[in-house]
C-alpha cells in the first residue's frame, strides 16, 4: 500500500508562490549551478514523455552532484528512470509506465531494483498523472477522475485514491491528490535568458508541471533573444515567471530525442539495452561510469556519444520539420 501523499493546503502553496522572485531578470547559469537548486529528499518532476524531450543533461548534472533520496515523478518513464535508480538519485518513482521503450520492453533495471525491494515504482494511470499535475497547477488539493474506476490500479496505489459522491449528480467518482513538485526539470527547443520557453511538437504535461512546481530548471537547445521570442508569442508555452534557471545545453536530451532537431540515438540505446539485459545492475553501473561519472563536462559527454551519431540523429530529426 502506498504511503499517504502529503498535499499542501492552498494557502501554503500561495504563500510559497508569493515569496518567489517573479521579476523579469536574467537566469542563465551552468548545469552545475542549476543542480545546486535541488536539495536531497525533494520531489523532482521530469518533463517530456518516454524518450521525448527528456532533460537528460539536467539529470546528468544531478547524478554528478551526488543528489539522493529524490522522489521522481513523470508521465511515462524511460531510461532516465534506470539512471535515477542505479545512481542512487531516487528510490521512489511515481509514473504511469516504466519502460525503455516499446522496442526494448519493460525496464530490466526497474524490475531488478523493485523485485529486490531496493526501490519503489508507484504506478498510476496515465490520465491520473496528468490530472494530478493539473490539480497542482490550479492550486486544488485534488481532482475528480473516472479513468481508474473499474481497474485494479487504484487498489494498488492504496489510500491516496479515494471515492466521493458528486455533489451535483450523486455519481460515485474517484479523486486523486494534487502533485506539487519542489522542482521541475524541463527541456525545450528555445528560450530567452529570462525563461520564456517555446515548445515545438507535443507539449505533454510540461505546462502544468511548470505551473505546479515551486522551482523550474529549464534546459534549452539554445538561448535566443527576447525579440525572437516576441516575434512568435503564440509558441511561448512556459512563461518567465515560473522559471528559476535557464541552461543552454545543445543535444540536452541525448540519447533521447528533441522534436524537430534530432531523433533518438537508436544504436546507443540498443547497446544500453543489451548491456542491462545481460546484467541489470552491472550494466547500468558500467553505463554510469562511462557516460556520467567519466566526462568532466557536457561537451565531453557528447564527445563520447560521437559526432557521427550526433549528425545522424540530427539529419533524421530535421527531415520531418520545417522551421
């Protein structure tokens, strides 16, 4: 049975929001400086979905900073969840699905850590994850849902899911508690120095996550001028007043994809899957040593991935997109 989720009262959330600096100021910093904004034991939400716009560079920085005991939440978790478990970054991941991807199947690392009782995979329905972030963004303590009625998912979650009678129709409904992360990690295609972020392609749950979180660390493929942002205001999905850090990291999702810029690095992911299939713990540890603990900078990390792989992923990613 899941532990009871701590839902903050609205007035507490409002007080925390009012204390934040919402001024229009430059927030550009390094990955290392951004990682220092995350404290051990906090709840960290990850933007994107599966292998799409995963903020790998931000996670890379947290691993290198030796953060620990984080609760991680995301709509759908892929290999970044393996990294969080294997690096000791987290022992509790809240999501609706945990798999490297359809091609490779259920995560061997997740199965190893959860079956051995070394980590916790808290599974919700996909709709309920989105509605929990939406409730957090709206300052509501809960959100009514239908998506888990009639399934055993709610029973596995435990006391965090409750049932109520609708005050208008008398219908029986489930309610799920809000998610208000301490920190959100979100990767975007472009942003200005103030944190106005533009998203191309699917937005997933990122806008609600940004509004629900107390702090937002934004990594971006490139920092552009505020004039450039203002020329296409309809594409600005995350406003500056939600953001606390802006970090420019080209290929910040590698080996995952960033829509319109690069596709997944399939050969790299194939090799990772083979390594963890043979031995989930040793395979993940070897991967961490090579790609996370070994490189001294993000540029060194990209050098390890290789220029040929970067160019190939970029060619495939840009072939379906017109700027």
